[in-house]
């Protein structure tokens, strides 16, 4: 039973991945415009040169053949960026490693902050604290993130006089290992706080409403009526049950790595995946756009698959559907 | 309760852990003090990362900047705009002139007949034996390639070696010989073709076997004391290889058309090369003043094969693997004043001083380029002293001009901005309307307030600092009243709503431009406003670049556009932009400008080799086009690089000790980097 | 039981809603915003009382409350008290008038985007929830729709933005569309869930037994019951649509002139953050206040409409 459920979920997703790759390819290639290497409006470039470049990029071929070339090169690992002729996969991997710490610290902040805030607000529902945290978390997501980013950068640079841009302080190669490490941690602080902001607001509201729902359930009342102290009731019985829906969220967090932080990476000069994708779009670097989107789609599918599996394991009723 | 406490403590610990890192980070103040060698590092900030660090494929400004420090060219343009030897010790321009021996002549009798009519003295005269040429050519021009094999049989020819390029060497002789001379042995009769003969083929084939040829020659004598950064000596094979790599179609070099006039390059000995051109083309020598020379030993087919093996590239991918795909482009090795050391993608590129540089090592020990995409962020880093220079936006420049801590350097660009009118549509067919529209816009005010004075007004199709520009054409003054009179003359009158109309048709049109250029956006708004004051309704739209080109410009579906051209300083050719044959879809004369006089002049200019006559013709063209006003020509923009004022130029005496400091200065063409190797940063702003 | 004690659902909701001071002030701000937006449209475009378009280059980047220089311009028309209340921008246009004009555009982008997202979300979610068991060929309708939702969720947002910018001619409607079409997936999911649970609810089963038509069941019985959460998410959706528009403007994909929106005023203003901070902070704070108001009203509605949460009080 379990096995059948998994295989069905898996085949569905493989089919989906295939579909997504076709749609993505068609959309990118049907969009007007050509790679910035092909610049027909540049009077210094002769039509022969342009024809040559288009041929090298297979842009003169019918769409289905271009799709075939893309898939073939992707599988062989021969896929090269138009921009610098470097292989696409290592390029993406390099950026992935740069985005990873940002993503990790951001997620850490989100989860660390949301749970205490949300639980406390639920327990003290209607109190001054509850209302303040509601207001605070909505205030955080009510500002355009780039507005906040500029204000934060200017504030830190003017008041503390330390660099905040980039992944590390420039020219610190000769410092000791520990200070280089701490320097990198410092450069994570602002961008990860900024990218965590929205997450904290959303997740803490979610934790709060989950807790409120659970607190009224019968088993919590029973536990309370048994005379257990309030902390045990809340943190042991209620929280454990409120946690179930969060399992799904783990899976869905993965794709946020790709598109989640374009603006923050752009402002903080962070060489991550979001910036890679954004610049590839501006340059119409098809191999990079396509591969990046395909990977993001695969990650999402993987994420939903994982959360389905976790759910099925945690809650056997689902499997019977 | 453990969990409750943990939920409180973990966030606390995380924040503490994150925030304590502040204590480890050096402040800007620490970074800019002399202690850790900051004064010996030059740090520049740039908005986009470099693409390929290789002179033959570098097209963006970041790559260009790095490449110019890592590679050297054969020649240089010095501060007086004259060519100066660099990797080449010496160079000499001469010429080979050949004439076909026609039917009824022997080489001797031909020579006898024409020698009184030759215009220069030949240093050497040779008779060339008959030969055959085999070429693959594409008769249809660009598009899917359909190559045909062409075999050209060339008869006896006489070759004269001349000390100077003389394009008219045979002019008189040909008159004497008559128009029919040599027709029977050249052109299509000398060509045998595989497959169908089309009209395109005939013209190409005729060009392959002309009756006379004037082929300029440049002989370069190379320096013998130059080595690449890996220790290998620089020699003639590197020059030849660089040319071949540019022409190799696999490398998609954007410089290919610049080198197209070259017929061949010959290695005469290990340190001298001869470049032979297909035809006289005066600006051709300038390509040697910017093209960096590649190390042949690292990029020839043996080296590339080795690299492919190491990277496990096999099958069809091997065929397309050229210099463009090589790892060399991410860790280049040249002969330049700086050696490449490190490239962190989208973060920074680092170079280190080349101690053995043939021209003497530069003052700076290290040269770094930092990539900071956001303009506010760039300014923040620059003001904090973490960056020594960057290209400032016009409104920032206004601030730096007043600040004693910085020195801004401005140079005119080679591009100009204009408003173009679609001449196929009413009412733009009437020159009075175009003039009126131009007069209604206060261009000087745009330059003063939108560009903060960082631009210069132009009146015609050439950048103002080039010789081609005609300074006798005066700009039309801002005069909305006269503009209104002109429009009335053209038949427009104000209707009851206060808008202009003609035959019941309101004067209303659209003005479009591409998104992402703040200056064009401002011009769009200003033009709309100025025209509305005359009573013209103008709808403006900003479109994404790709959409803008494909759906509007290329299809001719627009009334007016705000756009710019980037031109070359060396070449006065206007064929693509102004010739009436270039008005089709996808072509650059998208406004549909047609003027026979201009057409003839453009064609003649293409075949003219004398600089003085070129200048005269170009200026003539300028005034013709300016009279027609198919565009409202606006301005040539300036670029401003701001540099920390602590940076100066070092002057050393012959024994190498520092004599004096000078203020930084650019060359007359605005090249600030020309003296870069003499730059150095001092601890305090000097009194210069 | 007297009549007085039976509250209509609307009144009951209101009494819960009005308990929160934040929500009420949010609502007041929103009411004010609507007035501003409508008058913005009327006063800057139909009857030009505030002139948002005239370019006065010599008077650019003037700080707020500057007196307009009347010497060079015969017309002080379009200014209040002859002053630039919020200063001028880089072309010398009146920021106050532009903000006023932008309020209408920004608000309509938010509303239309959410409208699109709701229409798509409710129809797909409803179809999946109600007809989920029907089959097209071998695939269940529910599977088909929910997998499609997954596909949409699988694309990163910036990719979808490119898609629409690329495929359709760029216009303000397409910005609305792109925001709407990238945000319906959540609505579809919970409408489906709501329908699934309502399908088996007593009153629906009863209606079916009485022979009510499917359409009647859907629109009379199920939609009104599912509408509460939709309403909440719509309110929050407007907030995020306004933010999304400003983010798009920052990346250069936003609404183009001649339309002024708060988002593009803000993103143009950022280059002048040192020279003319008001160009940056005025639209920034305007966005903060309005988006916050939408969020607080949405939160208040959520609390007031949630019967489960209501019970505990």
C-alpha cells in the first residue's frame, strides 16, 4: 500500500518535471529578444557576425530541435552559458554554495523567532503583547524590502563604520582563520535578517493560529483537567500536535533558494543564485535561465514529494485517499 | 520546562552568535590606514562582472578593463594621439601593387607601356606566375550558410613594391590601357564554380580576381625582451596566432570585422611579422593599438586538445571547442604590467604587479576590481574609502565636483542620443514639422539639468570630438514660437481645445524608448511636455529592450523614438544607419531616411582612402543630414570616473628614485588609464 | 428570546472586528486611501487641480514645502499655496501631485491583481473541490488541477514575471495580470479544501436530497460559506500586490511612465537618496502605511470571521 502510494507520487512528479521543462523552454524561446551577444542594433557589428553567433547558439534551428539540444547538453554536462562559455552546472553549483549560508541563517532566524513569538502570543491571546507582536510582524512585511535594505545599510555604515556589502570584507585574505570566519558571519547578519523578515511575520502568525486551534482541542483540555501545570500542557501536549502542519513547510522551503532573494542579493552584492538568474534574464542567457528554472522546479517537486511522504508516514489516513 | 526555556534560549544564543561577529570586523577606518598595505592596492568598483578575460572576445567594459592591464598590444596611442611602438619595436607601412598581364601583352611590353604613367617609384618589380585560388564563399550573404566552392585562375601579374600606400598607383595606366583591358582574363571568366552561378556569386568572384590590386603591408619588428607571465618568450608566432584566433568562427570574436581587411600574416623571422591587407583601409593599423596579443603556446590546438582530454570533452563537443571555451579565459596569461591572480565570480578580480614588465614595473602592487551591482552601494563603499574609483552617475558628479577629497575625470563618449522620426508616416514627411519639433525642445536645459552638464550638444550624425564632425553646422536655438510658426506654415492650426490639427486631423503621435535608461526616460517626459505646450498630444511609452526592438523598431511600428548610437572613432562610415538601401526590416535605417545625395556621398566615402578627403566628405554628409533633420540630434554624453584625491602620478628620474608627484591626467581622448602604471596612493591628500 | 439578541452575521463580525484598535485604525486609513485615490484620479487627470506632469527643470530636487519660483513660470496652477508640499523630483515635477496620481494607480493594481487571482483561484479550487472525482480520460479532475497548481508553484516568481513581460506587450494591465496570475495558487488550495469539507456538510447533503441543481448548490450554499477565508486572503493579497509592484519596479520590470505608481516613484527615488531623501522616504512611508493598513484589516477580519477563534473569548 505504502509502496504503491510512493511510486504513484513519484511517477506523477517525473511526468510533471518533463512537462515543466517543455513549457519553460517554449516560453523562454518564444519571448522576444535575443541573447545580448547577438546585438543587431550595434552598428559596429556586421550581419555576418550576427548570423555566425546565432548559428553557434542553435538559434536558427526550429524550437523542438533547440529543446533537444538543451536536454542533450544538459544530460552530457556540455551545456555552456552564452555569456562566458563556461559550463552551466558548475556555475550554478558555485552560486548555490554562496546562497546556502544566507538561506541557512535566514531560515534559522525565521524558525528561532517565530516559535517563541507565536506561542507566547497564542497563550496570551488578546494581551498587549499579542497585539504588539501582531502589529510588529505586519509592520515588518509592509515595507518594500529594498527600502529597508537601504535604510539598514546606511544606518550601519554611518553609525558603526563597518563594511556590510558582499560576502566578506575585501582584502582580509591575510587575517587569521577565526577572524575571516567571523567576518563572513558578520556579512551574513544584515542580508539574512532582511530576507528572514517576511518569513518571521508569516510563520509567527501561523504558529499562533495553529496553537490557538490546538489549545481548544479535547485532549489539551483533558491534559489540563488532569492537573498538569500550564507549561507542560502547552509545550508538551499542545505544541507537539500543532507541529504537524509544519512538516510540509520544510519541503516547500527548498525552491525559495533560487528566486527568493534577488533583491537582497542585488543590493548587497551577494554572488548568489538569485542574482545569477536575474542577470541571465537581462542578458537572455537561455541555457542558464532554463537550467536554473528547471532545477527550481525539480526542487519544488522534490519538496512536495518529501512533505507528502512525511505526511503519509505521520498520518496513515492520507494514504488511503 | 526544558522546551520552554530552549525556545527562549536558542534564539538568544543565535542572535548573540550573529551579533558578536561585529567585534571581529575591521572598520572602514582600520581598512584605509596604511598598515596592511592598503596604499599599495588599487581597488576599482564596477557594476557587472567580467565575462571572458581574453582580448579577442572581451566585449564588456569590465573584461576590457582587466584585459588592458594583463595584455599588451603591438602599438599604443600616446598622449598626443600618435601611434607609438609597444610590443613592436618598430613598424613600417609599405604597399604591394599588382596588375594583370592582359591578352596581347607580355610582362615586359606591359611594363614598358605603363611605366611612364605610374604615380610612385617602385622599389622592386616582380613578375608573378599564374596561380589558382580556391575559396568557399556564401553568395547569399548572412543567413543559413550555403557555401559554394569557387576556383579562380589568375594569369601572369606584375607586382610592384612601393614605400608608401598609393591607392591611385595604376589610375592613369588604366586610362591608357582602356576600359576593356584585362576583362578576358579576370572576373567571371577566370572563375570555375561548383553549382549554380548567381548574381551574388558573380560580384564576389569578380572581386576575387581584380585587374589591379593595391595591398598595403605593415612590417612589425617585435621586442625581444618580452616574456609572458608564465616565463615563455613572446615572439612572432603569438601575433599570427592572435589574428587566427580572431578569425576562427568558433570563437565568435566581436572584433572579427575589424580584422577582416587583413589578407594574411607572415612570420618573417622569430621576431618580425608582415601583415598584408586586401585593400587600402587607412584606419586598419589602429586595430593593433588595442588588440592584446595572446600566448600561442597556451591556446594552440595542441594545448586545447590537452585541455579537452583533461576535462573529458569528447564527441561533437570537441569540434566547437575553441579559444572561447578554454579555461584560459578565467585565468589569463599575457605580457602586461599586471599578472592575473584570482577571480571570485561576481565578487572581485585581482591582479598583481608584473615585476619583470619590459616597460618597468607599475607603482601599484595589486590591482583589484570589485563587482557591486547597486549604484547606491557603490557610492557607499567609495565614500567610506574601501574603493578608490568608480564611474559616477551625473547627479553624483555634481556633488564630487565640490568635494576636495575627490578628483572627477570626465570624457566624452563615442555615442550620441537622438529623437528619431518615422519618415514613412505623416506628419514627419514634412521637414518643417521635424524642425519645429526639434526647436520646441530646450536641449541645453536637458544637458544642464538632466545630465548636470555632463554632455555636449551635437547637430549631426558624428560624435562631436571626432574629425568627421562639422562644426560649421550650428545648433538650432530653442524657440517654441518659431516652432509654432513652422507648424502653421505646414498647415496646422489650433482647434477649439487648443490642440493643433490639419484637415480635421489632430496632431497626435507616440514617442517610445527602451526601459532601463534614466536619461532616455527623462527625455521622453521632457519632449512630451515641451510638445504639449505647442498643442501636440504625444503618448509616451517605455518598452523592454527586446520587445522594443522586435515589435516596434524592426517592424517600423512607431512614430518617434528616443535612442542612441555608439560609433567608432576611426571609421566615418554611415552606410548602415543612413543609406536608403538599409531601410528594410531588421536594418538600422529604421526611420526610413532616403536622400540620393547622401546615398552617393556615403558610397563614395566608403571607397575614399585619403584622410583629408574623407574628412571633407564626412563633414559634407553631416551638413546634408543636419539640414534634413530626420533626427533631432541631442547630445554626446560624458562618462565621469571619480578617483580618490590621494592618488597621484609618480615621476621618477633615470636612477629610479622618486622625483616628484603630479596630478592625474587623462589623454586628450579621455583615456585616464594611459598613465595607470605611474599611479600611486599617498597617505594624505597632496598639495598639487 | 427577544429579537434584539439575534445579531446578523455581519453585525456580529463587526462587533468582533471593532474590538481591535489596530484593525479599526487600519480601516479608517483604507477609507481615507480610497478617498485620496479617487480624488487623485479626478484632481490630477480630469480637472487638473494638482499638476503631476509639468516638467520644470530649473526647479528640480527642491525639498518639501519649497516655494515655487513664480518668476520663471507664469502658472503656479497645480500647486497648493504656491508651494511644493512634498518637494520636487529629478525633473522638477511636483511630488505631492505625483503621489496623489500614483495612489490611484497603485491601489487599482492591488485590487485588480487580487481580483484576477481570486477569479482564477476560486474557479480552479472550486472545480477541483466539487468535481474532483470526475475523470477526463484517465486523469481525475482534482489531480489535473492540483498538479497544475503544483507546476505553477514550482516556477520561481521572477521567471513568471519574465514570461509575462516577454509574451505580452508591456502595459499596466499586464503588471496586474502577472501579479494576479502568480498568486492564485494559495486561494485555489484552500477553496478546494473548503469545498471538500462542505461537500459532505449536512446542509449541502440536504440540499442535494431536495433536488437542488448543482449550480444552485455551488453558488447558494457552498460559495457563501467559503467566502470568509477568501475575503481575508484578498485583503492581505492587495497588500502583497502593492509590495510586489514596487519590487518589480526595483528590478526594472515595473509599471512604466506615463503612469506614476508609488512603487516606481520609490524605485526612481533611490538613486537620489543622498541628494533628495524625500524622493525615497515619502513613497516609502506611504507604502508602509497603506500596506500595513491592509494587513491589519485582513488580520482583524481573520479573527472576526473565524468562528473557532471567536468561541474562546
